[in-house]
């Protein structure tokens, strides 16, 4: 039998599902600020997997991923426990902004939290202690910031074998290897023993169905890898690149202010010297061409075409020879690009 899952104020027995609103703070009027949490405790023992989204309140794709796993999947064969937190940053979500309102603090730089510190760290502490630290595995869903869009990819500390296992199991084409910023959920959770990766997909303020569906396949693959669902199999994405050096990735930045015209989409391969985009003034008399410094994949592109000098335009990652061949082979087959 699986063990009982406990949290401050309650418990969920094996074979039970609980939908709760968990208090993490208070408003100016003293009313509770509560986050939605779904706990699915399987009848049989197994790992505990935590799914988190909307640490930034305007990043919506992950919300739908976590909700579908929690409320649309059949969990009768689940081994272990699923902790589903679709909206970590409720105040930011209500205001439809990235950070916690009023003090503009980043919840995803506040973990593992501190119960006697700032409002952000107090919220982080309540979430971390009750629902993240007790888990074995964590999947934290994010999107690009407003005005930009990301190809689906994973970020994780690939020098940590337990985190690398989660990252590989998610079956994305691109993994960016890094431990993450101090205070970020994935870094602090991994250091506390909950092997956690970040999944980046799409843009803020949107539900993007193809990306959501691809991420759901990744969740199934992780659950198969760790034995939460014995009926599923671990997926292989067809090709993969792991970016673990600064010389393998770069941000292409604007050298002029103006309006951007992209010549390639998110997820496209560009060759060294290719014209990635152009920047023009309102009269189209001044044209600045942005070229690819090396052959690689555009994993991040702008959605807002207005830029100042120095603004980031595109996130480009390199592909080595074998990966490049596998990528080109995959593009010759009829698949959906995400």
C-alpha cells in the first residue's frame, strides 16, 4: 500500500483524490490567499511526482497541462502520488502579470522560502515545505516572457544524475544544461532532494494546444520512466541536443531600434550566415540585417515586433553533426513542429 500523504491541515489516504484550496498568505483585508492543489494518492506504493505551473502569473500553458493531468486522466493504475499545483502565483494570476503584485517580487527567485521574511518568501516556504520538498520528482512548467515565444525545451542540472534522468525521460528535443538561478524552484527543489526540471513552452497569456499536447506526452514519459504508470513507455523524441556550454548558445540582439520582420519560425534550423530577421524604421529606409553566427536551432523568437537597440531577438542553440543529420531526417517526415 502507498503511504498517506500529509500536509499542514490535512492528509490524503491511498486510493483517494483531494482537491483543496491551500492558504499561503492574506490580503490587506485579512482574507486568505489560497492556491488550488490536487493530490492523487495511488493505491500502490511508488514515487511522488509534483507538477507545478504559473510561478509567473501570466504563464498559462502549464496551467492547462497540470489541470488535464489532474482532472482528465485515469489514475486507477497509478503507483505512487501526484501533487498537482496549477497556479502557484495566485495574486499574479489574478492580476495577469508575471510577478507578485504590489512589491513586484519574483516568486521563482524566492524558494525554498522563509516563513519570517518577505511576502514572496513566506508564500514560497508554505508551498515548498508542504508540496515540493516531500516529492521525489518535479516538473515545473513555464513559458517565455510576454512578447516572446519558446520552442518546447527542458532546462535542468545535467551534472546531477537524478535530474538528468528526469530531463532525458521528458523526451524533448532540446535540453539546456544548467543548475538554474538561485531561488528558482528547480534549483532549490533539486538541492533539497526533489529532482526537478523546468519545461519551457510557448508564450505568456496563451493556451497553445500543440505545445500543451506535446508536454502531456512528456509527462507520460516521465511517469513511465519512474514507474508511476506501468502501462506507458518512455518516449524517444527522434533527435536530441544537450546544450551545456556558452559557446553552444547565444542571444541574437538588436543593433538598431525599429520593427522586426522574422524570416524563420520558432523551431527552425538556420545555417551560419542566414538572414534570421531584419529591422527597419517606419520609412523602411534603414535596414539592419541580423544573421545567424552559426548553424543552429531557433528555440526562442519574438512575438512583439518592436525593439530597442540591445533588445534580445532570438535564442539560437548549436547542433552538432550527428544531431543535425537526425534533425534534417526528422523534418523530411510529416510531423507537427512545436
